[in-house]
C-alpha cells in the first residue's frame, strides 16, 4: 500500500526503477575529473577475506581500498552468503552490512555496496533501518545490489521457503523503497504487512541509494548443480524494478545478449525504454604477466571456487592484460555498453590492483 492509501504496485515499481541519486544530502556528486567520469566507471568486488591462513584485518582492507581510491576505482562491493556454498564458492564471506559500515570509516571517497545481497532473507522494516544507517554513516556512498539468492540451505536456516524467494524479493523492493521515500507508510503484501510505519533517519541519498539487481542466465548445472528451465520470471523482475542490471559473472556472451533482448521486450510491457536501465559487467580476474602460465593462478582461484582451471579459463578472466581487455570489451559490447565494470581480484595484494589499473583498464577504455 502507499502511505495511507490503496496498494499501487505500478507506482511503487516506478520509484524503484526510475531513480538513481547522483547527489546526497551530505555531500553532492563525485569529482568530475576522476577516471571514468562521464563514461564507464571502474569498480572492485572485494576479495574473499582470507589473507593466507587468516582473515584480512580492517587496517589491511582500508589500506587496499585507499590505494584503489588513488588509482581511480569508483566503487567496492561485497558478496553475501551466510554459509559455505560449494562448488560455486569454496570460501565464506563477512556479513556485508557490518563489513561495509566498518569500511566506510577507513575509506574516503569510494562507494561501498553489495553485489549482490540476498534480499528475501531479510525483514523489510529492519533492513530499511539497517541500510539507511549505513548510507547515512558513509556520507551517501552506498550502492544496494540485490538478488533472489539460490542456496536452499540458507533459506531453510532462515525459515524462508526457497520457492517464495522471487515474490518475496518483489515485495521487499516495494516495501523498503516506500519506507525510505516517505513517512507513515502502510504496506499490505502477501508476505509483508505494516501500517503507518516511519523509518528515520532516512538514507543520505534521496529518495534512496541506487539499486542494482543481479540475475539472468548462467551455467546453473556447473555452478550450482541445479536445473533452471525458465529464466523469464527473473528477467521480468529486472525489467520492472531494476535501474541497473548485473548479469552473472559466469554468463557467456550469448547468454548475456539473449537475456538483454528479453529484458528490453519486457521493459516495453512495463512502459519503460531500454535507455532507462544501466548495466554492470562483473567478473573474477587474475592478470598474468608476460609469459606466465595459467596454472600459476590455480592457488588463487581455489580460494573462491571448487571448479577447475578449464572452467575458470572459460567463464572468468584469466590471462595477460591485452587478452583480458579484449574479453571485457567484447562482453561490454554484448551489453550495448555499461555504466560500471566491476572486477574481483583474488587477493588483497596491491600487485593485482596495480596491474588492473595500469595494464588492463586503460586498454579497456581505449577508443
């Protein structure tokens, strides 16, 4: 329901899909002379938090991200998983909202977010308050990337039926953005209901932080051991609600192209134009030096994935700088351009960060 009135899902969907604040109450837009300003921006997905046999410290993470700021990276985002999820991932992840809140205090300008947070596992009122606090404390630097999730054990643990996750995601998006945009909000959905509720303070960004939605085709059998026969409901959700779409890292060029064609068609059904949506290309990456063998990357990829070297070479970014730049440009072309390129180095070492900034991304940005 809208504040004090009848349920109007189309209007609420318009709020989710149609807004992306470039300025915040607390600080305005980023400096125009930073690399990527006015064009594609470059971001990082945060490495797993293992640093050798231990978890990287906050001081180490802060030093890494401040160097990323100096190199011109615009954002840093975290994966969200409650449990180990082999073979997709061979690692665990720190809880993202607590992590990003801590990182906000040891960084200066870089935007901080999730890619993606499993929204159906949350409660709308609690989460609206939680993320608004993060956005406020970060000075309006948060990006909320969300997805429906896939790991059945996580849903069972949280008491949320796995089969309901798509519809719960829709209602969460509607309810949370309504709470951020107004006061005395009433919402009556199938799964979530509340009356005359006000969440305060609001996020620093108005009417709410930018929302990215992840999803689409990928080799489900290889990654998750799951069979997905119809991806259209996911693509319809993206078409209706997303201001920014994040395809799966392991999606092939043909998968991305086919999904985007469908999303554009579905957008028309909701009265939206393709230009209403931004896109993100993201992937795991390891840059090889000249003549370095791909096998040298195995220990680094093993931190993340139970897959094998042929899989990593086919679906992720593993190679020398020019080869990687060509692959990234091809994926971006299949998307018809994108707002962000977000790459996930495999450790907290500065060397890979420097290789990306000095060897790979300049080649990607080359006309």
